[in-house]
C-alpha cells in the first residue's frame, strides 16, 4: 500500500510557539511538547474521518449513477451493484467507529476539559475579587484578583495530562492506542481498496463477453477490502476486551471513568461486544 496513507505520515508534524512573558511560564517546552502530541493525534483521527466522509459521498453518487445506467451501460464487473452495496456496508462500519472516536476525543476529551479549565479560572478569579472586597481593597482588574502564575501553570498541566489520558496518549494506554492506530491504518487501506475497485469496476465495455473476462484488479481490490475488514473486526473486538479489562483492574477511579466513557462512546449499543458479532458480519458476505 502507498505509505502516504499510513497514520504515521503526520508524526513529523511539529508546531512551534514562542510565548511572551509571563505566558511562557505556563506554555513552556514541556507543555508545547504535549500540545504537539495532542495535535498530531487529533489530526490523524480527523484525516481518517475526512477521507471516509469524502469516500462515502463519492460512493453514494456512483451507486445512484450505476442504478440508473445498468440497463443502458455494460460495466466491467457484472456484479457491480452487489459489490458496491458490500463496499457501502463495510465503509459505514468504519465510519461508525471513527465517528464515535472522533466525537469522544473532540467533545469529551478536549472541549469539555477546556471549558472546565476556563470555568475554574473564572471561579477562582471571582473568589479572589470577593476576598479583596471583604478586605476593603479596591484593586479590581489588578493581578491580585487572579490566580497566581504558578497556580495557573499547575492547573494547565492538569488540563493537558487529562486530555492526553482521555485520548490514550499516556504510556499506560499505549496498547489501546496502538489498536486505534491499527484501525486508522485499516481505514486508509479500506478506502484505497474501495477507490481501486470503483476505478476498475466502472470501466465501460461494449460486449457482454468482455464482462466475463477475469479482471485481476477487481478481484484483488475486493479481496484486499475483505481482508482489511476482517482485521478491523478482530482489532475492534480486542480493543473492547482491553478497555473492559482496564475498567475492572484499574485502581484509579478517574482512569476507570475515562476508560468507561471511551468504551461507552465506541460501543454504546454493545454492538461490538456481541459474541456473534463476527459471525453476523461474515454471514452477509
């Protein structure tokens, strides 16, 4: 497969920022490293989601076109409608997983944590203002009305650590993160296989005998898609088992809560947790 489709193609991306004083005390070198780790990870997920969304739009357009033209045009693949339907089912399964992961990491891990961080800063500011008013001080808007720079730095570090943990970016979640990376790579490979099938299967022919001639590209693209789909199923099942095990064995209530939230988002209907999940999927092939 083309290496440009791999997730790690974005691993070399780095954003540099020279913060002015005293912000550079809060956004120091360590904080910037964590920001880059989070940024690369979110971009990898978003890139995969964007690729699948674009393919979904393209696939729907082609399915409608083929259905309208089947009686008028002969396509290279005689079973093009059935196989396009299979491609759509597999694509939707990938989209279901990636959309849930993206939704959790953006809404729960990033936005909610950032909102809470701002609320805590505002709450502390109001407390300090009330305290100053009780003491008869009239220094509204002065530096003493806010948290100290050390307190802000400490709370900012907690914010970044919490986001990294919920995004599976810390060391103890490296196994779960590696499974998600595998799924992202499977998504890229599945997209490539569907694109290849569409390119070769939608070729127009003049005679029905041309449809009966074997086409290696069509066969290989569908075979690759089916294999990737099987690997995707196995990896998702393993990830679900891994997260459930983490919840059972975790001594940290916060960590267990994060794992439970991730698991609920990914497998909210126990779809992947069903014992006959693989059997039900394979029966449709």
